[in-house]
C-alpha cells in the first residue's frame, strides 16, 4: 500500500472521498521538500456530512456492546502492528522523524490501542448508598456522543489515538481533523487501521482541512459534545472560548515550558544519567514536543561539570537526513519554524546570552544550540521553544531551583534528578505541573497514568480513568423500593 497515494482523501461515512474545496492541502517532506500528497480541502458541507454520519452511527455502535467494541480495537492494534514498517517510512518522510522516533511512536500507539480494548469492557456503572430508606442509587456511565479530535503534527498517530481509541472503546463516534503538516499519518492512517479492523461506517470520520476554509465549524456544529484538542495554547484558548459558548466539554493538551532540574547531590553515575536524560528531554524529535525540557536548571555546585558533559553530548548529535540511520536530529517541520528558531536565538544573543553551542540553520535543518547567561527577566525563559534550543540556568539550592521551575505561565511536564528519590518526590510535590518525573525524562507517557497540564498548559486529562471521565457522561437513576413518606 502506498500511504501517500491511497490515504490522501477525506474519509466520511466509511468512504474515501475527494473534498469539495477549491484548493489542496499539500503534504511536503520537511527534509527535501518533496511533495508527498495533495488532499483537496474539506468544506463546511463535508463537516456537516461527517457529523451527521457520526450522529447516525453512534447509537448503533454504543448498542453493539463492550465486547464487540473490544474486538474492533484489538483488530485495529493488529492492523497497526502489521503496518509498522510502512508507517515508520511514512513518518520519516512526513514528519522528519528518525526511525527510532517513528518506532517509539508506533509501538506506544499500539499499547494505547491495547489498553483501550480493556477500557471497552470496564464496569460502566456503580451503586451508591442513599439517604432515603429503601432507595437505591444507580450511576450509569454513558457515551458522551460524538467526539471531535484535533491533533498536532509532532506525534500525530499517538496523540490522535490517545483520544480516538478510548472514545471509541466507550461507545462514542469520532471526527478527526489532523494537522495540515501530517494529514496522512495523523488522519488517513488512523482511518485505514480502523477500516481494516471492521469498524462500522460513520463511527470514525477524518477531515483534512483548515480554519481558512471552515472557520469554527468543527467546534460550533451542534453534533459534537466533546472537543479534544492538542496544540498551542494560543489556539487552545480560542477552541475553549468557542466551545464554551455552546457549553461543550473540552480536553485541552497545550503548550509547555518544562524544566529539567538537577539537584546538588548528584555524583558519579547518577550525574551521568542525569546528563543523558537532559539531552533526551530537550532534543528528542528536534525539540518539537510540548513535554520537552526548555530549561535545564542545574545546582551551581554541579554546573561546571554538568555543563561540560551536556555540551559535549549535544555537540556530538548528528543533524541530517532522517532516513539515514546515523541521524539523531532531522529537520524541523517547515521553514516558518526554522526561521523563527533562528530569530529567537539571534535575539537572545543580542540580549547578552552566552552560547555554549551555536548551531547553524540550513534549510529546515536546525542544529542544536545551548544558551546560558540569560537575564532572569528574559521572556525566552517563560515561553515554549519548539525546537533544538536549550537554556541552561544555574541555581543556588533547592528553594531557588523550585522558584525558577515554577516561574513560567505553563505547567505541563518537568523532571528532577537527585541521589535521594524521596528528596526528589518532596521537590516534585511542590512543582506547578501536571506531570513531574523523578530521575526520569520530561518525555514520559503511559496508558494508565493521567496525562495533562496546569496553568496555560491545558484543561482536563487523558489516559486511564481520566479518559473514561473525558468521553462519558454520568446518569443517576434512583429506584425507590417499597413505600416512602412525602411531607409538604
């Protein structure tokens, strides 16, 4: 199967269609500029058709029962595993991902499908004690209805399935709008694996389009009850505002400005491990990850040795063709991002930052940069940097390290390294973030653990029980057994 030929269409009500738009979404290889696919944009007409198909299909899908839904999810996982090599090649071409990154995303996505299959057969109700004698309180979990999933370019398959898989498992129908930079891996591929699994027509629909074509139709349309959005906080705030006008539920996974913190008791192998984890936390997928560690905070007692090792490791990273097995950093997603990163570094240097490493930008290839000596008031320390630029900041003692960690409007993912795990937990409990990892990386994900941020990093959680809350609604039904007394 040729992904870029077969999957470059809209997927509505079980059919692959050409959009009605007057222009095409062009899918480019970010490394060499090759045109991979052209998808004629969906219009508001297709938005309505997709939502109406989902609304028609959802009751039957919910009524099919948990075991039937589980079987579909298990078959979808098998389909993805069977397409592992083709999917990896597509990710290398479409995302600029290295093969290691592609395999990581595919394999974790398969685990999320496996977990969602289990979610399908979880208990869907409970009995609660009642104040009134003879009364029985039953609380049933029902599907929310139709769920809209708007996904990003950086982990398009994984992030899409983090919402799609549990939403389907719980009896919802879903409409997916992938990012315009990854319409195949984030959209068409998702439709194909569920098509291969035998998902009934209309239960999953995929639209490739742009706000310039459809405006806010995806959110304002009366059919969807839940909007699951992953992307920048700027767009996330707009999604939240539009959804709020119709009292729609939102799950927002937004920008980050994570800190990787090295406490002063690190020595020997633990220090080496911290350096390795910091390099991974900042530079995986060229740093284009909301969970990436923008800021590397190091106790001043460790700073000389840590900085030297960190700089040596980063300088050895190879930037180039992601199809080359020796490449560790591929291109950023497009020229806009490459130019913005270059301007950001130039501005920091003009303001007095010191480059421990200053990478070049050649086309969409942005070599890694490490900056230190930033002013404490630098806006760069408080914004998301979506690329291979690390800010190294020394601090004096745990309290100052904590203050710097929390000195940001974001709160998604952070990490703290220490020779004493309980010291790390005590520190982590005071970090203003949704996810804090002791002696790990900032880049952790697990189907069972609640995933999400605080402050401007989002609202709501995904994974595990959190996904059940996100994609179901509770219905209280009470039953009075025997006579009751009513006094006016």
